[in-house]
C-alpha cells in the first residue's frame, strides 16, 4: 500500500522546515524562491494538505457545522440543500448532525462543533443551547439560529455581533391557518401541536387570536400536544372525543408541526374520516406526497432560509442580523373549497353567461 505523503516529506525534499511549508500553504510570509521550491515539491510529490492541520494553523477550519433537531421533518431537507449550495460555492464542507431532540445531546453536539473549530455554526436547537451559542459567537465563530429569534434581542447588552437568527413569522402562519379554515366554512377547530417551543406557541397564538376575531373561539380542550409521532394517534383521538362529549364535533384539525403531518393524516383516515367531507385538515411544511394526498399546507421558504444562514456564516457581518420570513398558504382539497373561491367562480360563470348571450 502506498504511503500517504506528509508535510514532513515535503519539507525534507524541499530542504525547509515543516513550519515553512505550512506558511507557504496558508499564504504566510515566505520569500518567493522558497515558496516556488515548496510548491514545486508539493506538485511533484502529490501532497494533499490535511484540512484539520490547516485549520489548526488558521485557527478555524473551512467546515460549516449544522446541528438540527429532527431529520424526519420535511423542513430540514430543503434547509440543508440551501446551506450546502452556499458552502460549495465558498469552498467549504458541511458537517451535519441531528440531535433527535434530547436537550443534553444538543448542548454536547454544539460543544463538539466548537472543538472541531468549525468556520461557523447553524443550529435549530432549543433555548437550552443558547449559552454555548453565545459563547461561540463571543469568541468570533459566526452562529446562526434557524426557526426562532436570536436570544437576547432587544435587551441590553444584547447578543454578540456574531450571533444571528432566521425565523418564520409563526404568528402569521397561525393566522393563515385560521383564515383559510374559516373561509372554507369550518367553525369547530382542533389543534395538534408538538410542545412549548417558541415556534409552536407563536403558531398557536396566531391561530387562536385569528379564530377569536372571526367569532370562532379555540378553547384549551381543543388543543392537544404530541411530543413525537407515536403520540399523535392518541392526541387526535383525544381531540375528537372531547369535542364529541361537549356536543361540538370537530370539522377541522390543524397540525402546527410538519414532522407530525403523516401521523396526523393517518390517525384521521384510520378512523374512517374523509377529507374534506368529514373533516378538514391542514398542516405546516410541504412535502413530496402532499400534492398527491391533497393536503393543504402552510409553507416556509426552507431552501432560502438555509442559503441565508450559510451566507451569514461566510460573510460574517459585523453586527447581529435577525431575519424574519413570511409564510405562504398552499391550498389543496383537504380543507374544501374556500368561500372566496366559490364566489369568484360564481361571478365568472355569471360573466360567461352574459357573454354567451
């Protein structure tokens, strides 16, 4: 087996020290004749610099670290694609890892990314990692929190300049859910949420406030929590049972977490409920099978969010950047036909009738 050429081999053949070779490879101060001799030796021996060693000399590697919570969510696939596209354009690798949600594991992985001296860190972790992220940013490592606002924004002394965030307007997402369900003639809504993360609380608040403004209150009994997909069937059954016992059967269910979508849809169909005939259903985040299943979704521009997060790492602006993106509604058949659409259709038919005459 051929032995890999080392920096020591290059130094010996070029007649210089390993420190000199390292300075040449990293653009340090070396006389032109020495630099030419080192580069000629590197080419002749086919030496490939060790990225880890170069990172040690440079203080940081060219790797962008990404810590996500749960790869089962469709949101993360486009997010990672956006990150990877920017990284490739800036001669960087991407190191992905998923915490699968345990908070202590999240903090440990953030710490490991720092130990690897990543160029920057993009994280979708919860508030338990804020201390470590702040420390990384204070030490000069660009950190971008995705899917929630930067901690400490609006207070004194505020977040360090290298700590950024890209988040969805979750209250607006909840409002979109409410207004679409109401437009489709739904008046008894149940909600499956995934817990007390700020994104979930924001969506629930927007949904509740908008429904209330439309004269459609959302009582606490109409909200259930499913921390994982295995809890969704129980949550859906609980919602339906409570509403039936209270004499107000549900005609719609909204799911505020994209990773719970398939389980929620399965729970409804397993009970023989047809959508939209028996019950309306809408959820967060689009995915490959949503058009075929006719599921209405509230989308967030995950790919664009990933690109912007990676750009903040490579550009490293000198001040905190907090990006708020707007959600969009993709209406399909799972909620029925919106009243507004029916009125437009009737008006078009009337106009066509007049034209025929």
